[in-house]
C-alpha cells in the first residue's frame, strides 16, 4: 500500500462538482445589445461569437470588456457591467426570473458569485 496512491484516490470525488471552478472553466452566456457572447469571469474577457453558435471552421474571438462593448455598439455607455446582461435562457442552472426581476446584469452576477466584492 503506497500512501501516495491511496491519498490520490480520494481526489476525484472533490473534483466532480468542482470541475466548473477550475481556472478558465467557468463561462457564462451573456448578451450585449443583441450580441450573444460568453464571459470568462476569471480572466475578465469576452468571447464572441458564443461557442455553441460557431459554424465549422469558425473561431470565437477574445475581447476585453471595453472592446466587446464597443463591438456591440454600446461604447457610449462605458458601463460594461450593466450594458452586458446574463443570457438567463442559455444558463439552465440559473435561478433568475426575468419577468419578475428584469434583466440580470453581468455586474450583479459577478457580485452574487463572489467575483466582485
């Protein structure tokens, strides 16, 4: 009984629901002015188009928040955390009633999920 291998054996159980938490593992579906993209809260970058919408051979481009806002035609707002909304319909696990609460802004999501204190 190698002590290392037995302790290693217990690691996967922790990993199962933590899988989404690894760096770069979290992606949240967002919409800015009709442009459907994804946001990586760890790296603070946007990807557009959304991976699920890519055609074969297409690649998503990476944008900083300012670049994505400008690309979506919202440069004037200069408040990307509020001009970018979570695409609740594309986030099955998300408990947010758009009809009752209105759009969920990215800023609100970042706060609720501990990315912005």
